C-alpha cells in the first residue's frame, strides 16, 4: 500500500510516479533548465510517498542512462571511460542524494541539517573532479577563446555606435595576451573625446584571461553552496507543489514561516572563524576555497530565514501575492547585475542570524 496521497482511478500512483521520473530526466537533458530536474522527483516523494519516489527515481535513471550515453558516443570525439563517468557522475549522485534525503532513518533530522550534510558530502566527493577541471589547461584556453570572441563582438558593437574609433568589429583573439594588446591599442587611439575615452577604458579593462581566472576562482569558492542550494530549493519547491493534501506540503512550510534550527548558529560562527583565520594568515587557494564554501553553504540557511522575515513582513502588510513574487524575482535579477541588489542579498543571512536575538516577526514579544 502506498504511503502517499491516494490518487483517482484515472491516474494510478505508479503511472504518476513514472511521469514524474520522465519529467525529471527531460529537465536534465534540456540543459538550460537542468537545475530543476530534482523538483519532479521530490514532488513524487511528497505526493506519492517513498514508494512513488523510488519508482520516479528509477524511471528517471532508465531514461537518463541511455540518453547520456548516446550523447557522449555521438560527440564525434575519441571516447575514454572517464568521459562516460564524467557524464553520469553528477546526475546519478544527485538522484542518490534525493533518495537519501527522503530516507526513513533521516526523518527526525531537521531538513536544514539534512540539506547541509548531504550537500557537503556531495561537494567533498566532487572536489577531486572540480580540482581536475579547474587545472585543465585545455578548458582554460577554450574559455579564454570564447570570452575573447565575446569581447571582440562587444568592441564591434561599440565601434558601430561610434564609441570606439577603429575598433575591429569581428575576429577572435588567439590568446589572452593578444586580446589585451588589441584592447590597449584600441584604448590609445580612442582617447580623442570624452565619450570615446570612457568606452576605450571600459574595453581595455576586459582582459579575457583575467575574467576567466576570476570566474574559475569564484566557482571553486562557492560550488558546494550551489549544490546545497540545488538540494534545498528542489526539496522545498517539490514539496510545495506536491498537492494540497500531500504529506510533502505539511513538511515544507511557507517561506514566511521558515526558521533555521537554533543550534545551527554554532557551526555557522565556527565556519566564519575559520574563514577569518584563512584570510588573516593568507592561506593557500585550497584552504581559502574550503573556508569560503563552508561559510557560503552555512549562510544559505540563514539567507532563507532572512527571506522568510521579508516575506512575513510583506504578508503582514497585506501586499498582494503577485507583487511579492515579482519583488523576489526582481531582487534575484538585480543581485546578478547590480551592486545594490548584491548588497541586499548579502544582508539576508545577517538578517536571518540576528533573529535569534531580535524578534523581527514578533516585535511585541513572545506570545503577543
């Protein structure tokens, strides 16, 4: 007997579970919205119970394995076993993690601790692969070449707009050094007017080699937090869309009611102390990356609590739900392209952790 919500005769639970699994595999294969692929599986767990979740996960594996193998074999390049392992490792690890996350023996563990524990474990297992990828000279050269092409296209747009005189519209720099020399020469010839000088200075600052190095360093410092975000968001969204009478909806409260476990503050403060030590003593790149990953992963839980505080205030002010959603989307978008939005997002963990001492959601006192 299934331990989830009873479904109608026209939609047997095992058919729904298979549909959830196929949807999950399709999302991963879509590439552009691949990070959403765990949501249907968690929805299956939340609506259909553990048996439904297992069937959905199995269906996802049965679709993903041949599709990913075909994608690797059809690439037209010589294939080695490591290529197949690389294509299968991450999605299969995520599928295993979602099964573990919903395991019965972890049922009494707070979701925040489960997300952090499994996310940190997957991050630790992925560390050798990430380190190998970041040390791959061919990957760096390919990224530099792609960024150089984008820089040249950007210079061409400015040249057509009259911002830079004599800037080449097309062509791809063969290396980061060549791209830097070209942009420096362009900057020198474009300093004849204030507008041209500003445009030339902007282009001269676009060093593809430096941009790629900065991006890879940033990724190495936050990839564990991204994994935790993937698991946490998938768990919450999947349970929220599982259905009105589902067990999953009861497990995942509205974001306006979310509170991190109080005991989590000690690991969070310890991770901050570790980061300060690594920065003060100028530790090596690996130690700094480890400290940053730990801090950012811990901060995610308190960032969610900070979002909950903001959402609670908006609900208390009776702000329409559509406006609240639009506000949240605008904050996320601005965080990616605006310093002000980035600062607002950075304040969220601080807002969440200080709720231990400041009752933001109950300003009149406990029990008021």
